[in-house]
């Protein structure tokens, strides 16, 4: 048995308010093995995005991790300061968010954004970084990558922008990809292409994926295991086939 790439143990996230403390995540535990796609499913407000924000160190104040542990390759990352987390984000954990327009800077070409990301995390010169960026765009299915690399985000369609965001997330060859509803803003045919692309690229690179969605169809098609979140807790977790065909929790069945 290979050790898990990511371990989340009894994670509790709280938001202090004037009326008292709101517990947003209450004892969330799961792990992801190298090369595995773990789906995290649940309705709005279940705590899916909060879980991903805690893992990548982007919890918005006043939210805080009050207890529990997050381990990446056996190393605890939930107690690191912002500068230390910045070195891990991008290099060891890649993030793909729901709306590609919020992930891309509209004032820079996609090539500049890719090259900057690559050079921030990897010891390569500008030309090597550019060639790597072109290859990433090709790998993520963008035609005429040598020309498109010098285009701006607004010159790409929604589906193509999301491919650029995936290329950005993969730029430094991270071990873990956290994808927070990466296809919600796209139409159904493009959704399928993006999900297949993400799955194939991560399998070929041996990266683990945490795929957050509220769509059971996407989970059934893509994931090895699924964790069902309900009201800040894991209602059940197991192989996709078992959870979909023989759910043990009434919320999952619903």
C-alpha cells in the first residue's frame, strides 16, 4: 500500500460571529492516494469549497482551522504561514477554480501568466519556460498553441479559458490538483471534454485529484472514490460504484 498523498484528519473550521461561533466543517476526514481521483460531492453550503480552501491555505478571514490536521506527503501544512504556503501552492498543489475569468489576469497574455508561474517554481530560463508553456497548451487541447500563447484571456472561449487554467495548475508539475467545480460555468459537451482532459492528464502525470462538484454524473464518470459532504460532515465515503449503487446514508440516496 502506498501512503496517501493527502490526509485530512478531523478538520474543523470555525467562523467567529457576534452571535457565537459558527462551525462550518466539523470533523472532516479523508485521504487521497497518488494518481487517485477523489470526488467531493454535496449541495451548496455543505462545506466542499471550504474544505478545498483550507487545504490550499486560502481560508478567508475570520474563518480559521480550529482543530484537525492536513498532511501533504506526510508533512503537516495546516500550520504553515502565508509565505510558506505560497511556496507549496502552485509547486506541490495546483488549483482550478469555477470561473476561469477570476483565475486569469485580463491584462497579461496567457503566455506571460504561464511563463511567470513556471519560472516562479522551476529552475528554467525564459525560453525554456515559454517552450514548456506551449507544450502545456498543446497537452490541454488548445489548437495552434504557438500562436494562441500570445493571446489575452478575453480572446478565448469559456471552454478554452478553462483549459488555460488547467495548464496553469499543471505548470509546476504539482502532486495534487484541487479542482473546485471546474466545469460549472461551461455547457455540457465542453464539461465532458474538460473532465476527460483533467482525468487523463493527471493519470499520465501520476497526480492526485480532489474534484469538487454537486453533479453526481460527473462523479460517476470521473472518480475512483467519492466523499459525500452534508452540513460540514462526511456523510459517507467509498468507491464510486458502491456509493452510487448501494448508498449507506439516506442523504446520499436522496
